[in-house]
């Protein structure tokens, strides 16, 4: 978990560092788990980004969000030592600036 201003891009922060030259204060966090047994691998995770609403009060576009949550789940099957098949489910939940 992290908290700060103008944290930059990471797992899913999309250009929410500054608004009109002012830093955006935010709290972010993420966690992931992996489990493998040959030839299978499973990966799941969750992350959130919750910018301070007051820092976005002057924004009138829909390119900024007030809350962002993501969950993912991967299944990987190793067909051979050099080739793997991967399937991913990625869920996103946003509360956008109105």
C-alpha cells in the first residue's frame, strides 16, 4: 500500500498524477498470489487507486476517476518448454468524475 502525491504510473494508474499543474494526492494498494504445479500456473490479484476527491474537484472531463479497482485471474498451461498457453480474466470497476 502507498499514499502520496503524483505517484506516477504503476499497475493501473493512468495519467492521474497532475490536474492543471497540481499534484493529485492518492492512496493505492495491490496484492497478488500465484500457485504452480507443472504444467499449470494460476495467478490472481486485486488493486485499487483512490485519489483524493478534492484534488479532482476542478476536473470536468471523464478521463479522471474518483476510484479505480481491478481484479485479475490468469491460467497458464505450459505446452512445452518454449510455448505456453495463457488465458486472462481482467475485471475493472471505476467511479468516474461527473
